[in-house]
C-alpha cells in the first residue's frame, strides 16, 4: 500500500462519536427504503459532496445461495434502493462484488447472485455484477493482530466501498453485521485459511477488526445495515427470519454494529465490538453513542428483547491464558454435530472445513464411529474428527441443507442458557 493509500481517507471510520443514522422500516418497499437512505445520509453527513467521477463497489452479504425470504442475505429491494441512491449522488461506476463461501469462481458467483436476487436487483440500473475472481495482497501496518490480507480486486480498485450487510446472529462471532460482512472481501477458500490461522475466538475477532479498519479507513466508506427482517438463532445461515424493522447507516462500521447489537439484545457479549471499543473505535455505552434517529427512532423503541441467541452463546466465557481456563473452555464449548436425518451427503461441510477435520466416509464405516449415522440416507456421509476441530462452525454456516447442528454440554446449558 502506497503512502497515499496508507493515510486515513475516511476520518470518521475510526472515531467513536461518528453518527449512526437509525430509521424505523417495516417493509421491503423499494421506494420507502430509497427515501430513508436519502434521509439517513443527510442526517449522518454521508457523502455530502456527492460521488461524481468515483468508482463505487457495493459489498453485499451474499454468504451463499439463499432465497431472499430466508433472511440469510441482504434483501434485493435494499440493494436496488442503494444502487439508485448511489446513482443519484453521481457515482461514475457502480459494481456489486461478493466473495461467498467456497471456491471463488465466476460460475459460483453467478449462482449466488441469481439465487439471492442480485441479478434482478441490478436489472435496468446503472450497476454491474462482478465476475473478476482475481485478488491481491494488501498490507495494513496499523493492524493489531493481522497486517496482511488477500483481498478481492474490486475492493482494492474502488474509490468508495459500501458495506451492505444483514443483521443476524452468528454461531462464531455472535453478531453478523457491518464488521463481519467485510470478511467477504477475502477470496473464497482463503477464508478457510484465515480460520485456521486464527482458531482462537479472540484472535479471529481482532483479525476481523483489523480487516475492517483497513477497508473503511483507506477508502471512502459507508455501512448500511438491512435490519428490516434479520436472522435469529443459529445464524448466519441456519437461523430463522425475525422482523426487527430498522435500517442503519454510518461511516463507522464499529459504531454501527454497537448500535445494532442493542437492537437484538446482545450488547456486551460480542467480542468484536468489545475489542473495537478497547481500541477507541466505538462506544457501547448508550449515553455516549451518537445516534441520529429518523422521525425520532431509538434503539430502545426498535429493540427486540426476545431475539433468539445462537446456541454458542457464551462460548468465550471460559477462555483464559492459563491451563485451567483452556481446560474449562474445552469442556464447555459447543461443538458442531451432523444431523444425519437431514444430511444428503453433498460434502460441502468437508470442503469448507478449514482444519480438514471432516471426512466423507462410507456409511458402514461411519456407523462404527457415529451412532446417529444409522439414519443417514446417502452412501457417503461426513464424520467430524473432534480432536482436530477448531469450532469455527464453517460447516454449520455453509451447509446448504441445514444438516449441521450445535451440540452444547448439558452443564453449559444450565450455566449459560
């Protein structure tokens, strides 16, 4: 990264008092969303000088092939309204670019874009879907845990990045929002390598913050959160849709996520946000957060108090830098479990396992290891060798049939819930 690129272009990105615009929105009506985006931008002073002559890349949350109503991905109405808003600001070129789980290929991108509604969302608008599957090494000397990343080319070539995320719970990070969405700038299976490189939950969270800080501080940037209908439970793909009724916008993704966590009642339990707070990137205390409510919207008014938490909730409580803490964590931590009744033997879990701890085995051999494997229908089924499992839950996240569940220690259920 050159000296010019190394300076902070988005000064608001790492300032804790950067405003977060919050609007109530209970519909995926495109016109309503477009109107709110315009008002949020004005309230939070986002791109006040416009975007004339600038190349804008929208990084949506399209983690895998899922229909919009599943609430695992950004709704196409929000994407379409965002494109229209950016065009109204004079953007010279708008590109929608994602790197979903699995191999980073044009064919996979085409399937994901189509399934998630992005192809239709871009129809008739001045925006293009990215099929460039190249990537380059990027350096961020200011990183506290990670300083080198492989990043997809459209992001590195952008003048402006729009982080278009979905508000969801997450079995690993507890929250999937603006920070976590930027993990999708890492190409395809390189993401699995990052999980292997940072198997510790705290290290992984710190790495995500470094990556996010790199992206949002070296380019003009805005985070937009689709919290109209979110995902609760074992997100980011295995949970259930839950109406929240909100839109958020901010130039600071850390501040935005801190507010988003309040909406679903998980403030104080998201390590990414606690780490960002310790760096001075955001506030978690409600009285310190700079929230601009559209038509008087507030986190308390939009909060969903009974939002279902992931079954991995509290999985970091027993981590410590001593042998007792590590032993307790090993005993209490949740683990992925194959539901062989639902498993179709596609092998996606084995292919997406960073630690290569999932092996596809012949059914008769698998049954000798796993009692529940007797319910399996396919001839080859996945088996998890738990001594190597790093509990990243990539298998649970990327299983297209939702056949990977979360197993919790019974005592852990009593202590944590």
